[in-house]
C-alpha cells in the first residue's frame, strides 16, 4: 500500500498498525473514533498543526 497525504487514517492504521504512535505524538489520541479514522493524513495534520510531509516520512520510514 502506498501511503500519501490523501490516505485515510483508518486505512493507514489497518495496513501499518505500528504507525499509531506517530499519530499519538501529534496529539491524535482518539484513533478509534470514527471521525478520526475517516480523516485523511493531511486533514489530521491540518487540525493538529503538524507538517504532513514530516509525518508521512515517519510513517513511510524515510
């Protein structure tokens, strides 16, 4: 699976559960909430004032 800024968080967590701590680090503590799982990575980063490219690099192991 290719993870991009447009990938839905729920899909990211299903494919790479090890990414959960990265979301927790940005203050996204409700990863089980339907609203949180339905956001794109870019939307979550915008809400939490985080650089989406930086988070994407962590998730993809870059």
